[in-house]
C-alpha cells in the first residue's frame, strides 16, 4: 500500500486528492487531501470515482487503426506512420488550411495539452483551428480583450470576501465553479451568508445554487444583456456609481443605457421592473459586491454583450479589482505570458460563413460547413485532441454525418466513442495516474493565489506513450519531419523560445542572462515538467519544480490583490467601457427582442455526477438522479397534454425524450442535459445508459456574432406529446 497526492483533473475546482494504491498499482481509495491549503479535504462524487475512471477497462491501451468497419491494434510506429501518410497527403494536395485541428476541453486540464497546443497551432498554421473555447468561454475573452487589452485578464469573483454575490447563469453548487476555481463552493457560499452577506441567483431554473441563495429570480433565457443594461440604467439614472478606475466611454454608456429602463427590461426578461432597479440599488449599497456569470449567458446569442455588461456593472459599482469585488490572480507560472499586443478579432474569417477569427481560431459552430462545402480550403482532414464533437458541438448529428466524408482523421483520446469512431487512427494517452499534473490554465482563475504540482504516480507500461510524447510526435509530423523524429528536439525548441523571450524582455530579472545556462539549470522528467520549472523560475514567487515537489499538498500564495494597472494594455491606457465592436452589436440585440418571441426555449442542465460527455462509463456516476430527461414546468405539461415522453423540435433537428414535470424550470422553458446520446462507443456502461444527444436540437447557424460562440441556451423549440 502507498499514498499519493494528486490534483483532480476533472472539473475546474482543482481539488487536492489523497489516493491509496495497492502494491499492484490499483487505486484502493480516493479521499480529499485535508492538508491542501486551498481545497482543505473537499471532494465530490466524481473525484471519489477517480480510481474507477483511471482503471476503466474500456480505456484504450494501444493505438487503433480503422480498416473499413474493423479496428486493429497496432504499434505506435505503425500508428504514427499512418498519421504521417494521412496528414501529409492532405496538406500536400490541398494545402494546410485543409487540415483542421480541434482542441477539446481536457486539453485545458493536461500539462501536455498546454505545452503543445501552441506548437501544433503554429506548426500546422491552418485557418481551420478550433477549440472548445468557442463552445464555452470565448465571449469572455472577447469582452475582456476589448475592455482591458488582454483577453486573458479575466476577473474572478472574490467569493471569500464579498458581501453580495449576484450569480447570473452559473450553477457552482453543481458545476463546482468555472472561470472561478474555488474548491468547496458550498462551504464558501455558506460562509458568505454566515458573515451577513447575500447571494442572489438569476436563472431560468431553480438550481441547487438558486435554492441555496437568499433570493432566486427567473429570467427568460437569452435576455440577460437586457437585465444587466437595466441595472446599468438604474445605477446611472440614480447616480449610484462609484467608479475608481480610469475609464473611457462613460457618456456614451449613459446614452446607450437610456432605452433599457426597468420597464423595458421587464417586458423582455420577465423580471419585475421594481426588482431590476432594486438589484442595482443593492449592488451599489453593499460594502462590496460581485456579479458573476458563466455558461448560461456565455453560450447564448448575446454572449459577448452579457460578459461585457457584467464587467461594466462591477466597474460602475466600484467593485472591479478590489477585495470583495472581482479580482485578478497573480499566477506562479503564467505571468510571463501576461503581456502582448492589444487584442482584436477578425485577422481572418471562416471561409464559408465569414465568421471572425478570435485568438487564432474560428468557431466550432462552422466546422461542419467547412467540411461539407467544396472549394479551395475545404477541410479534408481533422486532428481532434481530447474532444467529443458529435456530443458536444451544436448540431452534433450534422458532424456525425460530415466526419465520415473526411479523407483522414486522427484522434488523441482514451476512448472509442461517438466522435473517435470516425477516426482513421486513435492514439490513446495513458491513465490519469500515469500523467504528471499541473493546472497551467485553471490557476489563472482561482479565488486565492495558489499552486500545486502532482507528479506522475504510476510508471508507463511497455507499449504505452505519454500524452506529451504523442502530441510532440504529432507536432513533428505536422512540421514535415516524419513519424520517427525525436520529440526531445521539439521540447528544446519550445523551451529555448520561452527562455529567449524572458531574457530579452527588459523588466525581466533574467534580462541579459545566458539562455543555454538557464536551460541547463532546468529540472524535470519530461518536456512539460521542464517547461513548468522554467515558468516557475521566471515567475513572481521564487518557486521551482523542486519547491513544488517538496510541497505535495500545494502552496497558498495569498489572497488576490489589486493589479489591473499591470494588466491593462489598451492603446489608450484606460479601461474601455464602450468598445466600438461591442457597441455595434447592440443593433442585433434590439432587433432580436423587438417583435414576438418564441413560445418555448431550450436550455441545458449540468448534472452533479457528470462532466460533459466522458464520465458516463463510470458506474457510480450514472443512474439515480443522473438521467437524461427533459425538465418541463407542470403547467406546460398540462397545457400541452404531455405524457411520459415528448417530441422536441428545433430548426436543427428533432428528439423524442422522457419528460419529468418539475416547477424547478420556469414556464415556457425546457431543460435537457448535454453529453448524452451514447452510440457506437466502446464504453459499455455508457451504452447501457445512452440518453439522447441534446445537441441534436442546438442550431449551429446561431452564434454570438462577436465571438462566434455556439448557442446552447435559449434555443427556440416546439414541444408536443410523443
Ligand atoms: N457536474 C458538472 N460539473 C461541470 C461540468 C459538467 O458537465 N458537470 N462541466 C464543466 C464545464 S466544461 C464548465 S464550462 C462548467 C460550467 O459551469 P456553470 O456555468 O456553473 O455550469 P451550468 O450548470 O451549465 O450553469 C449554467 C446555468 O445557467 C442557467 N441558464 C441557462 N440559460 C440561461 C440564460 O439564458 N440566462 C441565465 N441567467 N441563466 C441561464 C442554467 O439553468 C444553469 O443553471 O462546469 C464544469 N463543471
Ligand atoms: N448543449 C450543450 N452542449 C455543450 C455544453 C452545454 O452546456 N450544453 N457545454 C459546452 C462546454 S462548456 C464544453 S467545455 C464542451 C466540451 O466539449 P469537448 O471538449 O469536445 O467534449 P468532452 O465531452 O469534454 O469530451 C472530452 C473528450 O476527451 C477525452 N479525454 C478525457 N480525458 C482525456 C485526456 O486526458 N487526454 C485526452 N487526449 N483525451 C481525454 C474524452 O474521452 C472525450 O472524448 O461541451 C460544450 N457542449
Ligand atoms: S469538484 Fe471537480 S476537481 Fe473537485 S473532486 Fe469534484 S470533479 Fe474533482
Ligand atoms: Mo466548458
């Protein structure tokens, strides 16, 4: 028996875990790590199932090559040769834009995903670069990019110190928080209330978070920009602002907000006018307050406008960049990437629909168009890393039909599932316990400055490859160096590039130092570990990989402190309250709500024992309350005469789905969880609990115009008895 410590890699809460393993390397128990200064022993049912997930017998252990309808296990050499042939042929015949790459959500949670993403993108240099960002948080990058210059200057609600938390379209008691890493969210909200603070939730569903809050307001899906504009309107009309930042555009904002009176907000959102005004007054009167929003408003038609208005309200009430409001982290590792050029969008546009590039990628919502539409630049090959597009992308079934039309597809994924079944080659990464772990990206959005490294627990077995080596060899293939090139050379190049950047930066403590000497001093057992050591050594806390190894429970680096001045890189040097491209999108908002509205709207539902599409093969995480059913308000059930099942239709498709009547969802709104609809997968437990694919109903032709982000919430539908 032995004990090992490991950060949970499943969701964004970064909980520390304490694993017990048998001599044979089986995980015999998983508990919260009580000595972790951040998560303090917290664990959820998913973390507790990590052992089963890790040892899942349906995980792929060897690369697979598809031959017609059959799969054949092959050696890594054979697999990479097939990848080289497939990708090189497409790139040479049709050009690099014909090769698309998709980075799925788990690439934000793995060290290899962080280290090689840029390398793959730069090497491939294809306009068809996609990631889960455009089915998730891209609107946030766009709004912060335009307001502060830096698209990663994402302010986190200071939940541990705030007196008033307004949660709009997030459900942290079930999702455990997102763009706000706060292990044990329930305890933090409880503490907030115990110190006399208040929590208000705005959501078309009475979620677990809403039920816990002091107050819950139903809002019509997709209308949150109106609600927030109504708050801005009241703050300005009643002179309740307390701005203490240098801002541009206050007068223009006043003009823009004039039409969004509380009465107009009531008409569109269904929130009583009096309550809209009172929200503004409460935010202004609270000693400190934070407005926080996530997927409910980000994956909606006016995602960017809504993310923008959240920051506008936090700024107007004087709560931006101050304790108890919303604040920025100072990360242990990522500070060297915090500088750059002021942000803009649209360096190129997607070929078929002309959607603007953002952060070097185009929207997932248009991938099917790019595959199906003939012409120069048509996508003919796909590299999909840790993604399950068929279940997670809008109108997934269209992708299910489009993917077989590709000349070549390679997936890096531990499972044969709804998406990877279309691949020609599947390259499986090793088990979770066989990977080192560091949350490069999630530690940008923690509610305290914190860092923790988890070393690899179990060795690779013969015939396994680390995810780092898989991605490095893919990069080298894309660079035209063939299937046998040495990944060490690539790692050296990446490290040298980063060290060079640091030593050439003027204000760096390493300015003028010798890159070769720095490189020689780096410590780590793999490329990503060397990279982490470099970034820690170049970072603000005098840390190294060795320090992190010596502190296996993690290190608390203190509370968040005001630091907007360091991060602000707008050309004006001021916060832009009314960026022109954002203001231009208001026309679309007005037009959308001018006339009659659809009778029924579809929204999503995250379930506690689930994580997108890939945990349903763990027996303890399926069944019971975790079923794929449509929540419908009892009044609508009666009015429509619904029985046990209903037929739901949208512009994209149709589903027949079991109905559960519940007043947790407001009238006129139905809710269906995503990540279900398991078919054609090797996951035997998931196959026994298939559910339906909610993304058969989401419409890929609808996007948030500024970010190209998919719309999963507020989808017009009709509902009828089956
Ligand atoms: N248990 C679990 N945890 C997860 C995940 C999971 O699948 N399961 N996924 C992880 C991922 S990838 C992410 S990005 C995060 C997301 O984290 P959250 O954003 O907190 O997750 P959701 O539960 O989707 O919360 C969105 C809420 O918005 C509400 N909503 C829907 N439409 C609207 C609207 O138009 N307006 C408003 N105001 N509200 C609306 C929904 O009812 C829902 O309660 O969760 C992460 N954690
Ligand atoms: N209708 C609707 N659709 C949604 C959402 C919604 O709220 N409603 N939410 C959206 C959001 S926020 C997100 S983030 C996306 C997620 O979209 P995706 O990232 O495309 O999908 P996931 O279901 O997370 O699939 C992850 C894949 O990675 C594999 N995987 C797991 N661990 C690893 C690993 O360590 N390495 C590798 N290489 N692969 C691994 C899994 O087997 C699975 O195939 O879904 C989006 N889709
Ligand atoms: S809350 Fe998230 S990080 Fe924490 S144990 Fe659960 S799945 Fe893992
Ligand atoms: Mo996500």
